[in-house]
C-alpha cells in the first residue's frame, strides 16, 4: 500500500485495504442443499479439496469435504491443529480458492473476524469502524441523487452515526474516541466485531476470535456474539480449538479429521434456553467431542 508524502496512509488507501480483506463476496446460484439442522443453505461446500504446492512436496490440506450451513445457523468447526479449519474459512471468504470442488454462498455478503483485532493503531475505535462503512459499495443510482460535495458530507455524517450505533451494540458507546492501545484486549475484539458487522454481512466467519482472551472476558464475549447473531439473524461459521467453547456457542459442532481435513462427526446442539460454559450439558457434550477428537488424533499418530 503506497504511503503519502509524510509517510501516513490516507483514508482512501486504508479503506481500500479494509475492503480487500473484509468486504469479500462470492457470487453463485442459490444453494440447493440443506443443513442437518434444517433450513435453506447459506453456505455450501461440495467435495472441496485444497492442495498447497506441487509435485512430491505438495500438501493436501482438505480432502473432498462437503458441508452445508443453514441460514441463521451457528456452526463451530473443531479439530486438531493443521486440519484445515482456517483454510475452509479462507475459501468461504473468497480469500483462497479450492483446488477441486465448489464453494457456494448464494450471493451473500461475507465478513471475517480473526484472532487478532488488526485495528489501525493511529485511528480511534470509531474511525476504525467508519473505515469498514466507507468500504461498502453505494449503488450508482443513489450516488446520482446529490452533488458530490453534499454526498460526501451526508455520507460522513451517516458513517459517523452508524459507527457510533455499532459501537453501542457491542457496549463500547463511551469508547469511540479511544485508540486501540487505550483499550483492553476484550475491547479491541469488540471493536473488531463492530467493524465486521459494519459490512452488513449475512455470513460472519470467525477464526478463533477469542483465543487470546482471559476466561472471564471470553465468556462475556460469548454472550455478546450469541445475542448479536440472533438479533441480526446471522449465519456464523466459527473456528476454535476450545471444544467447550464450541459446545457453548454452536447450534452444531462439526469435527474435522486430522490432516487432510474431512468431516468425521457432527453434533447437533438443541437450544432450550441460555447456555453457560460451566453447565453440565455443555461439559458433557464437550467431553464426548473431546473423546472423539483424541481417538482421531491417536489414529493419525499411528
């Protein structure tokens, strides 16, 4: 990314960077498959394989994996390190392409959230969220309705109001003027979540977003993402190494084999009310999944 004369990155350049990473979208016909949880498909992976490299050194990361995620479903992916969980998210996001097979998101908008917040350190929390709003496309017909100057002014005011509302939705209404170094780890992840929500996405991809946080902060953020995904009817694909976290959050937990990644088990998790990570039901399900994961890792090591 080129810098300006004084070495700073301009707002337009930064917005382009955000757009390249966050406003990822794949087109395609509407998926016809259904999830085991029921409902129309939001994400469909059909016989997807991913190979890195060529020749004798080629690495098969994902092997003929098929998975359907229903609209509004919260699906957690778990598995041993290197089994292709993050690779799957990258392919759904359009940041990478499968070597074979198809990935179909039926024209839906996708946002992605990583383990690190990746906020611009010289911008306030609100300005970080505003950049994501700036990256959103505005239809040409809407752009023609006003002069360029009026449009810029109206857009800036609208972005400011929307960013403030998004920060309020993650309980950071009073922290919009703070820069990332002035926020705790949990607060920075809340800003990253607000930025992802700013993309007005239908599908939210989350790659171990709470892995670096302490247990109490992580539990609070579990409640936040559960509330927000329900309010916005988001489809969530959530990668984690924490089996109990998966059992706490997911409508379904999908267990992948050791490399190359394949779906080996799926666990439906009925929602009968609020969940706690220390509840008996969550602990029992986590124990069942962990036993199966250990069995798979022992098989792979032989």
